[in-house]
C-alpha cells in the first residue's frame, strides 16, 4: 500500500500485531481483535499482580520483536517498517546460498540447474540432503532428487504388472487432446501403453493421447495396492519432509478438525506424445497445486509401432528445448532414460501468465469469460512459440526440466507447471 495509507489496516501481519499491541497498551477497547479486554490495563505492582492484557502485550511484543513503550502509539509509517524488516534479511538469499554451499555442504552431492533456480540432489542416499533442501525450500524453489528407482522394486511398477493385477478395474481415462473423459476398463489403457497398435483411434485416424488420471488415489491407493504403497513410502526422497510420518511434513500432523488437501499418494499414468502427430500438447496442462508435491517417475515405457519416434528422434526433440547444460549432458548418458518434460514457473508470475493466456485467447477468437481462469481451468498447454512470447512480452522465463527414470521432482505449493 502507499506510504500514506493508514497502517491500522494491517498491510502485514507485523503491522497488525504492532497496532493491536499499541492499542491495548493505550487502554483502548476497540483493539480490532475478536473481543475487547475486560481487565484493567493499568500496571499492577509486584509480579503476581500482572493483568491479562499486559501478559498479552508481552506475547505480542515478543512476536513482533519490538516492545512498544506504554506512553507511545505504534509507528504508522509503512515505509520505515518495511525498511527495518529488510535489514533483518540477507540482501540476496539466492547468492548467499550458492556462495556458502560449497563450504557448508561439502558432504552433499548437488548441482544447480535452470539458471540456478532448481537444486539437483544427485545422491538420494545421503542422509544430510535435507539440510541443504531446507535452505532451498525456504525460498520456494523446486528441487530434483535423482536415483529413487534404485530403492524401489522395479517389477511392481511395470505396465504389464499393473495391468495383470488391476486390469478389470474401471477408471476415468482422459483424452489429452480434446479433454474428453470416458469411464472404461483399465486394461484397455495399459494394453496400449507400449503397443501403439492397441491404442484407441480418434475420428481422423490419429492415435489418442490418453491419461489415466489420479488412479488410484489416497486411501484407495493404500487399500488397492498395499505392496506398491509400502514400496513407494520406503523410497520417498527427503523422508523428513516427504514421508507422511516425517517430522517436517506439517500437513500430515495437522489436527483432525483441519480440512486437509488430498495428500495422496496417487498414480498418474499417461502415453507419451512421441506417437502423436501434434507435439504441442501435453498430458498435464498448466496448473497450480494447493499443496507441496513430490512426483517420482517410477516407470518409463518404450512405445513401439507405426509413427513412433525412435529413441534418437525423441532425444533430438528434447534437445530442441531450452535446456540447462547439465540436462543436455544427462541426455547423452546411455544409462539415463528420459520420460517426462516439465515446464515450471514461479508462483509470483501467476498473474502475468494469466493475463498473457487471456490475451492469447482473444487473439485466437476464443470467448474470455470473467469467471473463467485459464490456470484454474487447466485449459492451456503453453507450447514453445508461446513460451518465447511469454518471455519477450512479459519477462517470464520458463524453467525447463527433463525428468528421467527415478527422478523425484519436488514442487512448492503455488508453483505453476505443465508436463
């Protein structure tokens, strides 16, 4: 807000608490809190004579780290408050972390990718990974942990194994190109996972790009696939944060009266775009998750059949992306198997991206209704041409990550992404 604006509106939590503390000390009953003080605000003599509002004052003052003298109202200059807060923080967190890491975390194998926006933890077994992760997570940046598949029972996650065990189940299958959802037999999806000839065809004879969306999920996953559930849980990266029992996984420890988001786990399975003519579509459109997410690539199928790109063709397509040098190096490593292409954006860019997509929709003659949100509706996959325009016209840069077999991508809530 402008500097002239009354600070009592609580532009920050600090402002609100400071203002309330000042009013309580001044004896006001209109403190802007749930209920006004009922005890005298005068100071009693002796330790045992302290009254309720004075104790509350102490608590509030300790929270705002700034005792307010009883004879003075709180500051109302927003600018000065902002400056004092900035002084408490490092000038450039990003630079501080990268400067200090090599000395402080010399026992951890890691690299920075995507213009130093994403932390890549290269040794999933290192028990100290969480210490460096914590510093990165404070800044709301994505993290990649590789090699998780080495801890897993690989046979459990093969397409044929899942089809054999659960092929008779019914589930929603999404056609990614036209967003049509049909309820069908799971076996039909898995039969075509690596054999293009067994995939559904759309009206013009093209092969359908199908996705088995969030099946199974949450408690259903645990009940239906107990062996796979246990295998996944024991293989989670950074268990301090990602395990349901992790001491730093705060969402898992919320009291029962909180409404929690669906914390999963859920299985997301989709055909690759390698067998489609249109490579400008995705299996997951641009969207935001309401909670932090860890996504592990547990299996990569190699599709066979007419029209499918060869492995060298797939690599060539990926090399056309705006990739970090380290990711290009991984692509050339024959022991690595690429499976998914991610485009990630910082939450702070959401408004710019929303405005951009509405602008593109108008250019394409689409109706832009005020109640529709292109991000919430998950109606866009931002192709290469649009990603370039987004950077040129709005200054929003895309963070491009290739997810290889066994990679865990950990995203903070609010980060936009498409796959």
